[in-house]
C-alpha cells in the first residue's frame, strides 16, 4: 500500500458541523414520532378502559394502519 492510497484518520474531524446537525435532526424527528405514537397507545388503552367501564358491547372494526393491535 502506497502513501497516496492510505487514509489517515487524524485528517478528518469526527465532530464536524454536518454530523452534529444530522444527529440533532435524527433525535428531533424520532422524538416527534415517539410522542405521536405514545398518544396513539394512550388513546387505545383509554378506549379499552372506557368501553369496559361503561359496558359498551359495540364491535369496532379498525382497518387503519395506526391500529395498535396490528402494529404490535
């Protein structure tokens, strides 16, 4: 291996601005998605508790992609 084809890791900064912005963007986007998913889960459990307490016997057919039973 010649000197021209080798790569020295000391030449590249690990924490450059692009890496920092990508990491912050990743954290923010996934936090928003986790927040939305948390409310969907809470709503599903809240409906199960409410319908059980009120003794509602309606059968709800949920074919949406956000149905918690199909996600888990």
